[in-house]
């Protein structure tokens, strides 16, 4: 296990699309995922994408703590255990109309100490592989959908400030009123 160095906004590794993983069962990938979890929990954060640790591959790790699970969805009340997504693909399930979108405050381990309101779809379809090469396919909503969308954006070279439509909510957490919706991803 090893703590990995996290790239911060401005580093070119965060601005480029990551490459597909050809062998999800590669033991080196399992080691990378383990190190990414250790780095994520140490930070602490709820998600981490491989480009954030200078590896340009389509790998994401995340979890949803019980306290952050979506209370509108009984099934998600217990949170989501630490999960690895390889070559994830997202599908929009709703529309991009107001009722299918939601604003939530996001943070990112690549912009430490900062956060901002980002508008994203409430519900998404996720398809990915796990470390055994098994297909993960499910519908996500609430905080779970939010975390996965944020992490998958990293694989496209997108950081959350690039998704913000109003930068007036962007800033240093230490200078803002305490928020209940912030998270470090
Ligand atoms: Ni992030």
C-alpha cells in the first residue's frame, strides 16, 4: 500500500482524456486501486480518479458514506461500499430539464479547500467493469449519481469548476458559511 501524490488543478494530467484499460484483471491495476483507496481515505475524500494520481487510465474509486446516502431512496440508505469502476460509461436517464437536474456543492481533492455549486443530472445509468472483468450495470441517483459523475468527468479532463454556470458560489471553504452539501472528490 502506498499514498499517491494528488495532482492539483493546472497540472496537464488533469486536462486530458484518460485511456481505456485493456485488461481489468491485471494485478497491477488491483494494486493501483488499493493505493487509490488508501490515498482517498487519507485525504480524506469520497472519490478519486486515476488521472488525479498521475495515471492516465480510466479507473475510478469511490464510496458513499451512510451519512451522505440519498434519503429519497430507501435502497441507498446504507451507503455504497468502496467500489472500483474500470472504463465507466454514463448514460443520461432523465432529460436536461429543470426537474431532472439538481445543484449540489462539490469539492475535489485536486482543488483542496475549495467548493462550488454544480448543476448535474439527478439520475444516470452506469456501465463499467470491476477488477474481475465483471460488468457492473446499474441506475444511480442522488449523492451516488453525483459522485460518479464527478469522478467520470476526471476521465475526460473535466474539473467541476468547468461545469459551473455561476462562479459566484465558487470559493474557499474556510471563507464561506458552513455547508452541509460539500464533499471532496
Ligand atoms: Ni475531483
